[in-house]
C-alpha cells in the first residue's frame, strides 16, 4: 500500500492539461501533489476569452460539437450546464469569384456527393466532370491514405478543392486539403473507400452522417474562460509558469524540471514539444512526434458601430483561389443569439493557413486594417470598429497529414510501455475541444491506475 503522497506533473495548461489535472485531483484526492507547468503567463492554451467592451467573446475556439458527450458532461460536473448556448440557425456563405455563394449542402467537409451540391460554385466543365465521376472506377487500396486534395482534385477537379473543400478544412485545421489526410480528417470516407466504394460520389454518399435532431454545435454563454477558471479551481494544482525540461528516468519514478521527481507525468503539449521532452526516454516516439507539423493563425475580433447591418448569415468562408488575405469571417452576433442579445455587432476575422505563417506576425494595426479591408470587400461594411482585439495562435493547430493515424498509433503504443507517462492534446484524436477533453480524461485515468498501485 502506498505510504507517500502521490505526485503528478502535468506539462501544458491548455484544456487537455487542465482536464487531466482536474480528473487526477478527483481520483487521487486532496493529498495528491499535482503540478501544472506551462510556459505561458496564463493557462488555457489555445482557448481564450476577452472583453472588447460589451462582454466576453472567445478569440480561440468558440464552439464545441454538441452531439459529442464530453463537454456537456464536464460542464454538468462543474455546475456549468446553464452556460450552454446554441447557434441561431443561420447558415454561412462562401466568398469565391468575387461574390458570395451559399455554402454547399450535402457535402462531407465540402466534398460533394453530386454535382448539384456545388452548382453555384464551379464551372460547367467541373459540374460535368462530377456528374460523370461514378463512371470512373476509383483506384483505392484498403488501409491506404492520401491527401484530401489528391483524391478530390483527381476525381472532381481543382475548383472543388479551392472553392468548397479548402474553406471548410481551413476553418478546422488552419490547413489546406493538400496537407490533410483522408484517414485522420475524414474517417467515415476512408471507411467507405476501404469497404469497396466504386467512386468518390458513392463513398461520400455512404460517409455522410445520418441527420439527427438538435443543434450540431454549442458554446458557452460567457466564453470558454468560465470553464478554464472552473477547471483550474477544481484541480487545486500548483501552477508553475516556466519551460519544462527533458523527461528523465529516476529509479521507479520520473524527473522533470522544474518540478523534480514525480510518480507520473502527463504531457499535454503540442507534438513537437512532446518530441523534445521525450527525446531521452523515448527517442522513437520523439522522432515520430517531431514530424507532426503545426499551423499558425490569428484572430481579429471587432466590435462594430450600432448602425452597421451585418449579413443575415453566421459567417463567410473564403475560397483559396480568391484574392483576399483573410481565410474566414465569423459574424458572431448573427451566429450566436446570446451575443445578439447584447445589441452589439461582433465579427471575428481569421488569418493564417499552414505554410503561410508570416501573416500571423504582422503588426496589430496591419492585421486590423487587413480585416477591415477584406470585410469591406465581402460585405460592403467600411465602418471603423469601436473596439478590436488581435490574438495570435503560434503553432495553434496540428496538421493531420496523410499517415497521421498510423503515427499516433505508433506513438501511443510506445508511450504505453513508459509506466507513468501519458500524452494528451489536439494532435492525437481530433482538434476540437471535445476530443481534447477526451484525451485529458484518458491520460488521467491511466495515470491513476499506475499511481494508485
């Protein structure tokens, strides 16, 4: 029976790390020594809530998939169920060919099942190519992988990639279809192809989700900051704002600066950071994790004057063949009723895709000017914002490249042999908040099983 207080270091204070610390506190009890180490001056990672004059607004992730159980369950545990709000039901638009178009329906992350879905976005030759696609037998080896662009461009053409697929993938991964793998980003499509779909059209039709009642997305009325604060308080962890050192073995325990010797470690950091920390104790894991690349992005949140009329849509996605700098606009006070109820006009402009990180480091004034100029182009709104806030997310989102699923499987298999070390974060099984909550919970559960022995 254990006679000493259990000790765990959680490296990374984003949502994955905070959930892990909270779960460990609940399972290990009040006497456990739980330390969160984060290099930033604040906890929360890629989630952040700010006030630009009229109330809180998220400048990182703003929503979660409501049909997944992790976030609602966590909010219920913390007594925050009354924070859940849902979208107003408006649809987004796509900016392409110098005009606004409806978002295609009946697509899988922008990949259409038929030509009808994108008839407003692509030329006649592309429509004819999509219509004829079922007549071309697809060449797919079960278990294989490719980039989304490689498959879609071959079957449907480049216009579908640039005008329908890229805008949606850019919103999820800050990436491009050419950098994102089918098996990790679109597992139901990969499964349909593995099962013998004879064409991309047939595979998309099989992979489309079954319609379900209720809203797809949810958010927090007062922003993710409320959840972060509740997790930090409930975890009751000692917080150290510093860079963590390389993990080393210390007899039957582990050693990591600046904490020292501990029973267990949760690495809730981006994959390249995990690679550095594991270089000594798991060099093979480090080599694989180092190959998972990151995309940087920036968000410009703006509060516009009261006489401005925003489009009656939830947002505007930008095609990658369009002559704009921004990749998307969220018309926040149209998208969310709780923000509309404030009587404000709130807009978020998003910048940065994988391979084009230089835009993220431009000066605040320049990013605000670019946001205003692009907003004027797509909506005609030229009014100066009453308030604005620029948030940069360096290395904010991992790129789920072809082969990502196999990389993660190899990493998790190797880490399982390191008794008392677990990994968590958006680079494992999904970039959304629910997936991060799940990885933090899984890591904490496995650590408890080790430490409680």
